[in-house]
C-alpha cells in the first residue's frame, strides 16, 4: 500500500450542502489516506446552516469548509486531483473543465436537500438523508483496494458506488 494521500474533489452546483458534507466526511473518515476538497460551478458563496449544524452535531470539522468555485482547482498551482465526483444532477449535466492529470471521475447524484420545502423537521430530514447517502458511498469508496485495481475495474467500481444508497 502506498503512503500517498489521494486528492478528491466533490463538485456540485452551489457548493453549499452536499459537496461540503462529502468533503467533511471524507477528510475525517478517510483517515489520512485522502485529502478532500469541494467546489461548485456556480457557488452560492455560503454554506447552508443546516449542513453546518448536522456536521457539527456529528463532530465533523467545519472550520476550513467554505463555498468556492471550481476555478480554484483548475488553476495551475491547485492540487492535482486523483478523483473528481459530482454529487448533484445539475453538475453532472454541465460542461466540466479539463482537470490536470485526468483524474478518475464518477457521478454520485444525491437529491438536493436545499430544494426541500416544508417545516424545519422536513428540511433537517432531507439534510440527514443526503448525509447518509454520501457517508455510505464514501465508506464504500474508502474500502476499495485502490492500489490493486486496474483503471477499468476501478472506474467500474466508482460508477457502481453512484448507484449505492
């Protein structure tokens, strides 16, 4: 096994909830094997308070997370990404920039909890469900034997994770 930490970018449109939660989950649950980042194609500029509250309640670090543009990760001095995952349907249908190094990528669509209308309990449940889906997928991802899979097998596994609930 390698000592290399894999760089992973989670992309969404607004970078205010799902991609932020995925970044926090992988940075903790990846146990140093991964360095997660998140960004949006049209970032909202702020993280949803519901996402912050849920992550905080579950003792995830949130000090460094912020809503930002994917342009930061396309810059010449940006970290080289090993994996790029889209976590919302809108981002998967948009034209993505060419990432230096051609990282492995997959679409892991998650319903947008921000779009849920209703009372506070219904909104909290939507954020909890998005968190659960992301946590399950990230758990599967972190258990993959990355160094022993060939590129085609790894791509197939990454695509399959997008179907996992």
